[in-house]
C-alpha cells in the first residue's frame, strides 16, 4: 500500500471529523458511566464471588454423582474459554458419542452460571443430522452467528432426555465439553429461563 | 464499603479510564451514537466482572475485543427485532461502517466496500483504531502472524480496488454495496 492510500484510509476515519464539543461530550458520558458501573456493581460482584465459592462444592458433588469421565453434566464445569471470532458456525454435539451414565444435577442458577457455553437462538434448519441455530444472544463462550448441533448416531447413544429441536422454535442452550447440556439447562426459550440466564451470566 | 470492594472499585475506575475512551471510539466507528453507548455500557460491565482477567500488557485490545463481542450481540439482537433493523443498519463488527458524509472520500469508501468483511475490519483496526498487529491479534483472538499476513494482503487488495474504482474498472455492483454507500454519492 502506498503512502497516499494509507493517508486516505486514515483520513476516512469517521471520528476524524469529531468536534471538541463531541470529545467533551464523550468524556462526560464515559465518566458518568464508569462511575455508575463502579457504584452499582459492587453488590453484584460480591454475589458472584459467593456463588463461585458455593459452586466448588456443587461441582464436586456432581462429579461424584455422575462419574468424572464422559458425563454430559460433568462437562459443564470445564473452565470457560472464549472461542475466537469466526464466521463458521460453532459445532456442538447434541449428545455424547458414546453411551453415558450421566446423572442430572438439579437445575439452579448457580449451576447454570458454570456452563462454559450458553446462548439463545432460533432453529433455521434441521436436516435430521444437523440442526442449525441462528444465535441472537451469546451469554457465554462464543461469538459466532450460528451454532450447528450435530445429531448423534442413534445406535450409539440414548436419546432419552434430549430436546426435540424444531424448525422456527427459539431455544436457550448450554453446552460443556462440546456437548449440549439438558436436565433443564437447555430448553425452549421462555421468559423465566431467559431471566435465569441473565442472572447466571450477569447479563443485561 | 469494605477495603476489598474499595480496592476493586479503584482498580476498575483506573482501568476503565485507561481503556474506556478507546472502547467508545471503537463502538462509535461501527454503530450509531445511541447503539455505541449502549454497547460500551455493556462492555464496561463485562470489564468490571472480568477485571482480574485483563492482561497487563494488552488491556486496550482486550477491552476492544469485549466491545466487539458486545457489538456482535447487539447486531444479532437487532437482526432478530426486525423493527429495529433500520435504526442499526450501519452497525456491524464485521461489515459496514458509519455512513460517510457527502464530502467524504467516496472512491475510497467504494473501494473498501468491495473488500471482504474480514479485510475491512482488519484495515479499520489498523488504520482507525491505530492498533499494531499484536494488538489486533488480541482483539480478534487469532495469532499475530496470521494478522500480519492477512493485513498485508488486505492493504494490497484495497490499493488494487481503489485503483480499479478510480480507473473506472468494473467493481462490485451497487446492489451489493451497503445501502448507505450506494445512496451517498456526490
């Protein structure tokens, strides 16, 4: 790129035309916003810290109940890792690829908060082998526009307890270890469950 | 307020004052003013919650990555709520930019519009947000080497596209350009 193109590109920055008044306005808005977050978030952070401590015990109990390897729910306690930005859909299995003896951990917002992947979205395609979900909100663990749920080989796994994903239906979904979590942690979208997701992930 | 909470409060204010201006500029370059403020407000909450995760040597690009993530969520939400699509039509973490005014460098904007969304975002992060490849890598969650290679190619493609636009060569038809690009001609 020659210098002229670079200069023109930098000059095309829409904020290049900002006036001093706009800068002042931005500074005031930021100062007020930062102060508001710092003032109002103290309680929420204290609550979250308490929740994390409690969850150590919950997770340990779940591991004993479900068996540490291969359990769908045990996977929910993986450490949270942001997926890198990508245009390709995130791929998640609808069930483990081997029979699992996982037990359900009772639903709670505290347990929900430990799910490494959580989002809401609407089913746009279902060809029997793969369910495509258009994501409208990420709560945790991803930023792709779409998630592809790969159906299990029916001969290899029990379908008991799995959700029946329907075209056009909106869902709230969680996953761990690359597998959808059920037991109430993924379900058809409802205001109640959406509120639980917002509480669990401290979303607005 | 306990000393622990006061300490967190102080650390947050220090960090937010450091990265906040870049976050707001980042959002304003990619969304209308109201949406930009909503997105930064949400990103500041994420910053508060994840204060311990902020890398000491990459706080600003880390915060821009969070802002980008919040923008993407806003865009998804807008797409879902069809009634709001017009309001945030110019909002995108990966695609369009705030519409240029009539006196803007139209050939450059037309050339930019012919590039892929990934190329455009790389060029904006580099030229507008003034980030180095290592910082862009943190924002996008990819390797620095990958950024360097892709950025180099994006610059070449922009130069070629600009040359085509100004030379009158065939470019992307207006129907494929973002609506504001097609309408705002001199």
